[in-house]
C-alpha cells in the first residue's frame, strides 16, 4: 500500500519449485476451473491465507447464517482489496475455491469415502 492509501495493483512474478507431479495436478485442476496455472496458484494461496487468518473474529454467533454471511463478505472484501475490481465470475471463483479444495482434500483423505466407477460416483465403504 502506498503512502496515500492506494493499493499497488501492478503485476509481478513469484517463482516456486514443486515436484513435477504436483505441477501436473495443479494444471489439471486449473484446466477444469478454466483458469491459467498462475491464476490457480494465486487463488489457492489466497484461499490458504484466508484459512490461516480466518474470516470471522472469535466471537460466537447465535445465528449461523449471519456467521456465514460475515465470512463470505470478508472473502469478497479481501478479493476486491487485492484486485480492485472483480466480475461476478471472478467473485464466484474466489469464494468457491475454498469449498472445492476442501471437498477434494476430504475425498482424497477419507478412508470411509471411495470413488466407485462401477457405481458412477462416490460411495461409503462398509462400516
């Protein structure tokens, strides 16, 4: 942020090194989301930062819907602060990235949920 309070929206590069299989997976996910690899990585980093920073203060709410609204508003505000202006599609992508990532991680890590091509989707393993 500059001295006069304006956000610097110019682009700059960031370089990271990951295993080839990770880049391939990220590329596939980016393609499925109709995003460039750079945009995908930027979105995932921002989603991860929101997870660490939290979208809602520690105060408990008696209205879960209000809590979700505050979290959603915080995500939108963060995206707008970072980018300056967003289309509807950009905002939808920004706020749904978290749930898509969480869903994918849960499906990959859960021993109780398995993908069954024979049954045409995800199923619960016998308990």
